[in-house]
C-alpha cells in the first residue's frame, strides 16, 4: 500500500511539473476561454442570477465577456450582453453616485462604441455629467456612507474609473476621463501605501495586521486596482497629462505583485500573509494575470522578466477550471482576505479569467519567434469582409531573412492557411501583404505570418 501511495504521489508531482513547463498554445487559451464563458452563460440561464444584472459583480463579468466577445468572432456573445442592457432598460443602479452601481456603465459604453445606439449610454451619461461637475472635497474616511458618494475603497477603482474612461471613448468628450483621473489620484493619495506599493481596502484597514504581523492587503482588492488601472490606460491618449503618473504606478505595483507570486503561480487571498489562507485564489490571480500581460503586450513591462510570471499565473487559473468549465477557487464576496475552496465560484472571477485570457492569447501569438502577428479588426455593427494590409517592413522586422516565396499566412487559432496577395512597388520590391477575412460585428481575429 505504501508503494502504491508513493507511486501515485510521484505521478502527481510529475504531472504538476509538466503542467508548469507546458508551452502556451493559442488554440488552448481560446478554447479554455470559450469553455469558461459558455459554462457561465449556461449556468445563469438555467440557475438564474444570484445578484441583479446592474450589480458590480455582474459588471465585472461583463468586462470579461466583452473581451471574449471581441475575439470569439461570434456575435451571440454581444447579443447576450445587449439583452442584459435591455433587461436593465439601459439604467445604472439605484445609488447613482455609488461606483458599484455604475460599474455597468462600462458595458453600456463599450456596446455603444460598436452599435451606436444612443439609448445604451443615455442614463449613465446623465449621471457621469453630474460626477464630472462635482467638487469632490469630502474626506474618504470610511464613515457616513461615504462610499455611496466617493471612491473611498480600493475596489471602486475598477468599478468607477473605467466606466468614465470608456464613456470618453464612446462620446469623444474628455471630461469623463479627466474626472476619472482626478478622482483616481484622490483615492490613491488616501489608500495607497508607498512603502508596499499596494492599496488598503479602505481606512478601516490602515492599522490592522495579519496573523504574521504584516499589513492587511487583500488580493482581489489590489486586483481590482490593477484591473482598473490598465482599463483606464487602454483608452487614455498617449499625450494625456496624467498618463506618465499612471504608467509609473502600474510599473511599481507590477514589480511588487510579481515579487510576491507564489510557487504555484497564484496569489492567495492575503498578499503578505499567504499562509493564513493557504489556497490559491482565482479572482485576484485573474486580475493580476490580466494586468501584467497587458503591460507586456503594450511594451510597458519586459517580457523576459514578466513572461514567466504570467505563464505561471495562467497555469494556476486553468488548473482551477472544472471539467465542465466552472471556474473554482473564487473567493466569495467580501472586503478582506478569507477562505476559498475548489468549488467556490462567482461571476466576477469569470470576468477576471476572460480578461486574463484575452491578453494571454495576444501575448502567446505575439511572442512566437520568427513570426509576425497580424490582428484584423471589424469595428462595425454587422459582419464584414475585411481587407487587411500588412506592411512588408513590419514583416521583415519580425521575421529574419523573410522572402516572399517562403511565407505562409495562417489563422493563429485554427492554423488554417489563408490565401494572400503580395503588393509590389514600381521597382518590383515587396510593399505589403493583403488578405481578406470575414469578421462578425465588433470582433477581431489574430493571424500569423511565418516561414513555411
């Protein structure tokens, strides 16, 4: 019996080691995302919604579902989200200045950017106009219901700032993004610990300690911050006056988060006392994986340093997915570190997983050696045949000694080879590669050019 037990342990250890070393594959990432997204919609449709469709928990899920919808190339996912908006009558929550209650504005603005229906953003825009006009001079100390008026807790930095930022993207009016930046830095000056490069959840935690004597920094709470940070940066113009401050904050937090990653690739519920809750937690891990991978894809974080970090994090996430697509190890709703099990799940964890997957897919294709990544985008509200053009200089910059005769173009997910045309200059030198593809509304597709 002891020999059999030893053999089983050896097999488990070997399997675990192989999983850690397993090469990332774009098709695997894509299918993992689909599996988790489909499980979540199927469960909502059969078991019902635990929280209102305007709720912050749902708002975080929508963020991930929008990221998935963009790369799924199947409008059914956007249609499900549009139905959510219709069910909500395109309204935000009851407490209109409460960031949790207008987190859903992110969904409305992103859908408006594709479909251009003014109903989608009418209600949220009316409240955002009020938020942008207020002086915001109230203290953020956790009392007198301040959280219903100000971003007095770190979770709010995922709920509120991106909602305002995406409204600027939708309308072209910079006042919403400017208000988002102003209020972000107000919350940061109050909640950010410069020594630890982490955020307290709210003022009630300033003097609390973990069992090991460390300060209390909640994994998902700081995941909310990093997720919100990169979502604001995604739509912030390169010349925005505050962009450099955001980038520096992002780099500082990224270095800290990477330095405290655990051996299995995850982060536990308590960042500085992982032994108190000695199990991985996937909502915080998902948001960290999303943010760090986004930083790599944007050239803000070096792949050499952070690539192994996000690869391990993605492994921690995918090994938490049940055979049917349920994502486990999601800490229940709360305000501080707490216990979590393999069977625990919630919609915001799925949102974080899908956000992480969307960036991991991009990185995996982009980082392949001697390969040129191409992303074709259809911003329209209907299916379109897109003619994509890739400059030859871009190809030769990524593929050593590239020659026309020896190149193939393929779908980065399926591996299907795509016919293409070479456009030449007047003196018969390659100028660009042109190809056509069909894309559903508001979606994009990745391709790669490589030597045959």
